[in-house]
C-alpha cells in the first residue's frame, strides 16, 4: 500500500506529491469549509503576537491572524487545546498519522512537543492576492541532508474554479516541471495532497468574488515549540510563513548560501564538507 505512494513522492521519476482523492466525505468536507469560512478570527482564537511563530510555546493558546473579511486570514490550532471544531481536530489527527506513516515515522510523532517541535493544523483562507505565498523551498540545504523525507500536507476545503479562480497552489515536480493544483492536477474539496517540502512551491494569483469562499485549505506545519513563554523583547519579528515553512525574509548571504546548498552540487559535495569541518 505505501510503496506506490512513496515512489510517487520520493523517486526521481515520481511527481513529488500524492493525491488522496475523497479523503473527506462530502458532508465532512462541507462542514469544515463552512466552519472555517464563517469563523470570526477574534471569536475563539487569540491574536497571533507580532513575533509570529517564534512566540509559540508548550501549552500556548490557538492563534489567528487577519480579518474576517480581509484578503487573507488563518487559524493556528494545536492538539493540546480544546478544539474550536471537533471534526477538524479528528481529521487533523488522521492526517498527521498518515503523513508519519508515509515518512516512515512513528504514528504519534510531532503531535505533542516532546522534542521541542509539534504540528499545528492551520486553517488558511485566501480570498485574493497576486503573491499569496512567494515561490520558495523549505527544509533544503542542511535540513534536507538531515531528513530528506519531510512532507507537507494540504487538505483542500474548496474546489478550484468553483470557489476561487487563478493559479492557486503551484508545485515543482521531482523532474523540474511546474504543476498547478486545480489545473494540471485535478483536485476538489475533500482531497488531501502529501508533497515534498523541499520542492519549489507557491500560491499565486488567487481571486474570488463575493459569493465564493476562496482558497480554503488545512496545512500541517511542524512548529518549533519553546518549553515556556519567551519574553517578546528577545524575539526578532519576522513575517508569518503562510504555508508553514521557512520565514519569508532572510539576510542576503544566508539566502544565497541556502540556494547554493540546495543545488545538486551543494547537497552532494559542499554540505558534507561543511558538516565535516564544523564537527572538527
């Protein structure tokens, strides 16, 4: 069962992703779409601090950002809190178990911050925007060398074309081609996509009208979780990564080195040399 899935995701001739079609039944998918679409970010969740995800700590509340009728809003939910929506909590747990199985990890890995990291199930709603998530890679360079199996999950709670128009979620395949979900790759509300975090990806050119719900999805980033609250004055402020990946702003030389380390030459030659030098 897992072998063809892993081949599609990881093999050099594979796509770099796998679509679990109808992961949610129609009733569950519709419920989750309506719940997150109608939920006021200020009703249940706390406002995400200006420090963004760097302010997360063990036992922190669920957070939200954006405005109810704005272009972009999101809800960061954690398994240690009473859920805003019991159905979403149960579905998110199943997605995390499945992702761990595909990656070859223990089913319960990263559900709670036993090792300083834990998953959040993040509901994200994008109504419009030219560059919703900038084109980038996550967990490349040194992070890729340590764990090349890392996957992100996108649970579609909308149907491209019906609920929004535009390019939407775009991903580079293992072969270097670019595909758009809802165009080259058909997807619908209730479909789950597991995809390689280190492949180039973005969310672009989203547009929705007043009677459309927009691009609604659940993402499952693995967050760094501090053991206790960190004083705000000790945290540098960075924009929230909208797809749960790396912060969107880096110093020039750090960004340049990450791009070099992500190349085949960097992964096979430069990064191993750097690890040997650093450990001596």
